[in-house]
C-alpha cells in the first residue's frame, strides 16, 4: 500500500500557522507586514508562472510583495542596480532573483550580490555554507519543503539511506546536505547521484528514501526501487498534448504506486510546499528585521 504525501493539504496547514504568527507577532504589535521582493528578467513562460504563483501566495497570506520586471536584454549592471536597491530598502525584508537567468548574465555574481540576511531563497554562499556547517540559515525553499513533508508525516530520516538523483544548486545538492546534517531532521546516510553516475538503479534499489530532481518525466520506475521505499518526486515537466497540457513528475507513477510506502504526487506534492516555504523564509527575515 502506498500512502500519497499531500503537499497541498500540508501547505494549507502551514499557511494557517504563518497567518497566526503574523497576527500575533506583527499585526497585534502594529508592526509593518512582511514584504517579499521579486526580480524577474524576461518573459520565460515557466519563470512567469512561478513568479505569479509566488505573488499569489503572498496575497493569500496577506503579506506584501513587489515585482521588478526587467526586459529580457537587460544588462548585468542593470540587474545589479536593482539588487542594490532591494538590499538597501529597509521596507523589503527578503527578496529573490527568479532563476534561471539569461546566458549573458553571470548567475554566481548575481547571487553573491544579494545581502545574505535578505536571501530568502537561501542560495547565497553564506547561507549555503552555514547550511553545510549545521548552522542556522535560510534554506532553499524546495529542500525545506521536502524536509517539512517528511517531518509532518513523521517519516524517520535518521539512520536511513537516502539516494538523491540530481545535484542542482536549487534542489539536489541542498537536500543532500540537509538530509545528512548532524541535526534534528537529518542524520541520514546520503548518496548523491547525477547524470555521470553509471547504473543509477544500483543505488536507488538500496535506498530507504529516494528524492528525484532530474526533470525527465517517468525517469524513476518501480523496477528501480525496493519494496516499501519512500519516494519524493520533485520533477515537474509540462507536457502538451494538442490543446491540453498537464504536469508530469520524474516518477513513473503507475509502476511506483503500490511498491513504495510513501510517494509525493505531481502535482500536489513538493510544488505547493516550495511556495509556502519561501513565504516562511520571508516571515523569518521580517521577524529578524523587526528585532534589529
Ligand atoms: P537541473 O538544474 O536541470 O538539474 C537536473 C539534475 O539532474 C542535474 O544534476 C543532472 O545531472 C541530473 N540528471 C540529468 N539527467 C540525468 C540522468 N539521466 N540520470 C541522473 N541524473 C540526471 O534541474 P533542477 O532545477 O534541479 O530541477 C529538476 C526538476 O525539478 C525539474 O523538473 C524542475 O522543474 C523541478 N523542480 C521542481 C520544484 C518544485 O517545487 N517541485 C522546484 C525546483 C525544480 P548533472 O549535474 O550531471 O547535469
């Protein structure tokens, strides 16, 4: 029997918790509402969808958001200028630069220019380094969302063997670090695999927990997992069939469902948790800001 891990429901619960916290620590004390800044370059349709859903999430919770939308051909200098403005604006508690960036922009330089205390995406090396050193930091939203799903469903991580497929900076690498931290919600033995790993199924068949962040629909099949494995599907690929389009994960649902003990569906698994974790990070940034 496979239990589906309902990210939609968890996100609703967490949204209520965040709203309560805002009521208690901000509205009741007549303080300014948390404010998330978003910088978007260009009109990539996936990026536009992600940004719109983040703005919508802010509206749902009742926090402020500001979008700076720059043309596709904006220079690195123009982008850095907007980042500087966000860094220096005391009314912006945290902000993100929507990734991926265009080829003519040096993403490393952009991420490095964000004030780590406002880096609610958790991509700045200071936050990433702290995360790796078991210290308090902003953690990337998707990785935090995955950890929260495991925590809320009371799935034991400690002592388990986790195999992560994909090593991107935004998902695979941070979740591999978080799962292995010497910390509450960690202590897993982690194998990080990627496109250069031969015979991936050799590793996935041994895994108690598998986290796939590859972006290849149906990549992980039932034959690649052991009976009772916990499977977290991060992948989201939009498939268009004539006029219809739908989202597909990295997991071949039909062969994995029934063999895994737990599985995140796509859509409705990790995706909604990613959005709400960004808001949670923004609230933390706002509370830190208020404390100054
Ligand atoms: P990415 O930057 O393209 O990274 C993909 C990773 O998969 C890379 O590490 C790559 O290896 C690895 N890979 C590619 N082909 C492989 C193969 N055949 N076998 C094993 N590993 C392979 O992608 P990403 O940004 O991490 O996103 C991955 C997926 O998650 C996408 O579908 C994306 O839309 C989705 N996503 C979902 C959420 C959410 O909230 N649910 C958030 C972010 C991303 P190399 O490093 O060797 O190239």
